[in-house]
C-alpha cells in the first residue's frame, strides 16, 4: 500500500478520486472536496463501484480504516493510496 502526505495531496489533488471510508454520519460532518463515501464495511463486502482508471486516495479520521480498505482494494486490482495521519492530521497543518 502506498502512502502520501498532505503536501503531496495538496500539490495535485485532482490526480486522485478521494474515497472517504468512514461511516456516512462522519462523512456528512465533513471530508475533502469531491470525496465520495464508501464505508469500510462496504469495501470489505465488495459492495462498491469505483473506477480503476485513476488512483484512489483513501481517507478516514486517523488512517487506520483507510489502510485496511487499501489492502482490500489493492487485492481487487485498484491503485490505492492512503493519506498519512488521516483527516485529523490535516486540520493541524
């Protein structure tokens, strides 16, 4: 699994499809611009439709759920990146 930091994301945010793997309630509280919500549970159960023609940037609050989601998605042939430190880390930068 590949990780990127906030500086790399901010340098080219349009490179990625941002996938927020938190539950819908947390997603509604705020995420990155343009993010889609696909909870970790849906990814684990293969109940999602995501494009394979661009890299996915997986986000959650701390980076733990997104790391697990990346393993599932990479096993299905996706190019998955995890935002280091999660969304909580970006609020401090």
